[in-house]
């Protein structure tokens, strides 16, 4: 949540910082700001309420020159979205700070600083950092030492970048609970909360570790660990596409990412499947041996990633004969839970930085799990670095706040994990091959399903004036209903709920009337007839139905039911394909309602606070 960019260069850095913010805007978009110091030590700060665009417009009329700068795009935690609460925060017109995360003990620090005469202008937790560092610098110490001392007083999570106009040639950054990456250029260096921000200026990155503090000048980056000892952090070359932050021909990132799914699925399987088998060790070196001994799976995740975990529970239990529990990370981390013998903890996360999921992983390490595996989309992210094993999803950057391709790729990876474990637990060669050929056929099935786009666009018209909606599914399609409802509420702001269709008559049937559209996901599986009965229960009560169905499922459109035929797909893998029309539906409904599709209100892409 929130985005940080910083640069130390000989050239003016304002444009680099603003472009970085534009690329990070998906992380928060309540307000944006920039602070630049020039070589004479003049500090200029510009902040605006709203999106990066507003900041850009301000900078068009107010030229800000200088080679050292920090910038921020905010997702408000403490203090409403406003210009006064926007970062950078400044102390005594000397120290400027941008910060991601939450300082939990800020009140105590603020009271102490007020006693010392500091005046606070914002309602944020971040402002204490600026004044604290200013205060510490009254002793004869360097900026880096002051940041180190300040860090010892701060409780909570932070990724932060600090400038002192009296030392205009440097930025000091610190990481504890919120990621930061250093970007290495030629005679210029950078920092950001996500490497995506820096792709236009460098490909060489080093990820800071927890507790690290780094001093960045044009020619040198020095990293110190929590104890203040100099340390080396490996520099790696990124092969992420420079354009990955662009929408291409699409109107929104979400549309681009929905359409990228066939390619994304292909990439996640490439080089990992051969001759009808999942290759050894694709989940990490030595994983094949370890997976042979797994007796229980505990999946922990949030939001869309949790829904992916829910689907896989059906697969682990039915195909790999393995008990599987799935839990929301924010619940798991605060619950005393039982760890069966030889349990594998699996975290699912697009970003790899979700605070609750990360906390759950850290907790699990003390709980006696035999090992931990993360299925994640971001190289070098905290979950990847802290898990014993990692499966990189290779979905490509997902910028739209609503997760789309990450979900279908997670499902693909999870099915591969089911096969990799299942082969040690009685999943026959024949069944493995059937699943693998189904997986390999998915990109084509999804491409076919995407052709329904125009029809779904028309269907979406019916939803434009609705306030509520209900998503129904059975079996492994129930989590697809959950995911469909999450997409609908997240970007169209229509209240959407999901139910296992068999549960309708236990309460929610009371809601049914002509004002409540009901979306049903109906592949041709063993639960089809049961689902049809549930559909009839709704029809009998005047409900309006929208059914995404297998073309052989024999649903017929009429006055109360609109049916959209999907290609026939192996029932095991149907959840992956049936996700796509629900994504398209949410997208088109949001378009018609004129909401901000890629950056829906109140949300941010990477939830790095609790
Ligand atoms: O990065 P993660 O997969 O850990 O994120 C988890 C959720 O915050 C995320 O899936 C969220 O629910 C999406 N915005 C939903 O579209």
C-alpha cells in the first residue's frame, strides 16, 4: 500500500519520480507528492489530493529542478486523504520523509516531540518520523545514523526514504515490514517500493532485507543491517518488460490482464510440465522429495488468493487424497490452530507482500509445519524470500487492483501442485496425464471464452441500475461464485454475495425478487442436476437468472433466464474457465456505471498493512 520512489542523479529527477509514481499508482491513489533538493540545498515540495495526474498538472505550472528527490502515492491509514496529509512530510523545512506502512507507537513519539516544541501539521503517523529524525540530527551524527536511531524507536511497519537538504547528495532508506528495492544506474541510483517504478531507468536491482538501512548517493549505495553492520545485498538483472506498466491497446489494465490470461497460463506451465507429468523440483530445489512426505496442506491467503485456495481444497482432497484446510490469513494469524503431522503451509499471494499472509507465514514457522511453500507472482517479494520453497507464477505484473490473471494462474499452479503431490498418493499415471492435457488445453479454452465478451457486455446493461446481486455455484464452482461476487462488488460497487447453491433455501432465498440478479456458474458436472433444482427454486420466486453454462448442460434462455454457453471443458478444470465470464461481467458493469475500474475507491493493490 502506498508507493515510494526516490532518485539521486546529476540530471533533474522530477520526471523520473512522477513516471515512477504513475507506475505505482495502483498501490494507492488518495494523494501524491514529491520533494526535491537541488545542489544548493533548496528543498521544494509539491503535493496534491487525488491521483498522480493532479500532481503532474501542478508540476506543469511549477517547475521543480534538482537531482535528489523522493515521491509518494498514498493510501490513507492515519488521517483522511487531503493535501495536508499527503507525503512527503517535512520537519523544519529541512528533513523530508515518505513512508509506507504504519507506525503503531506514533502517538507516544508525537507527544514527546510536541514537548520538545515540534509543531505537527498533519494527522498522519508518518510526520513523527520527520520530526524525530530532525531532533536526532541535533547531535553530531550522520543522516544514516539518525535513521538508525529513529528506527530503534519506531514500532510497526515501514519502508521509508528520507532526505536532509543540508546533505543534498543523498537519500537514506530503511525497511522493516514494507518492501524497498534499490535500482542501480550509471552515475545515478534509485529506490522504490516496487521495481516496476524504476524499469524505465534501470534493470539492476537489489532487494533490501528486513531491518536494512541504505545510504544512496549518485556513485554509491551502502547497505547496513539492523545492527548497523555493512552488508552486501545481491544485485540481479530484471527481465521484466519495460512496457509492463502500460495498458497497450486496452482502456484499462483490468481488461488487458483479463485478455492476457491465455498467455499467462501458458507461461506458468512452460518448462514445468513434460510428457504428461509435472517435472521434479518445480516447486523449489528438493521439493520433489519433500512433497512425497506431505500428509496435510494448510493454505493461507487473503481476498482473491484465498478464493483460489478454496478451489484447490476440492482438488487436494479428491485427487491427492490429502486433507486440506484453507484459511483467511487475518484469522489464521490470531487463532491457536492444530498442526497435523507432516503439514505443509502454502501461502498464495499475487504481490508477495500482503501483511496478514506474511505474518501467518512467520507464525507458522514457530508452529511446527514441516515446510512452507509460496505461490507468488513477484520475484524477490517478502513471501518468496521468507518461504522454504517458492513457485513463481510468471503471470506478469498485475496492475489493476482487481485481481484477474493472478487468480487463474494461481489455480493452474495449484493443480500442478495437486499432481506433484498426488503422484505419491495414488493418483494414477493416466489421471495425471488427463489433468495435464486438460491444463495444456486451458489457454485455448480461455481464448474461446473471451469471445463471449460482446455478449457479456450486453448482459451487463441489465445490471447498471441494480443495487444487489447474488452469485451461485456448487462444489469447486462455489469459490468461483465467491470470486465473481468479489469482483462485482470491488469494481462496480454493486453489493454482491455468493452462496453455495444448496444453501439458498436456508435463508438467502428470502432476498429473491426481480431487483436481485442471480448469476450462476454451471459447468456440466455431477452436481448439474442438483444445481438445476436450485435454479428452479429461484425461478419459482420471480428471480432473474444469468447462467454461464456448459453448452451441453441444457439450460434454455427465456424471460426469466439468460443463458450464455461456454465451451466444454474438463470438469476438474472448469473453475478456471468459468472465472473468465464473471470477470468480464464485473468489468462491463463497472464500465457502464462509470466507476474507476483499475483503481476502485478505498482500495489498493498491495495490502501491506494489517
Ligand atoms: O497480493 P495478494 O494476492 O496477497 O492480495 C490479496 C488480496 O488483497 C487481493 O487478492 C484482493 O482481494 C484483490 N484486490 C481482489 O481482486
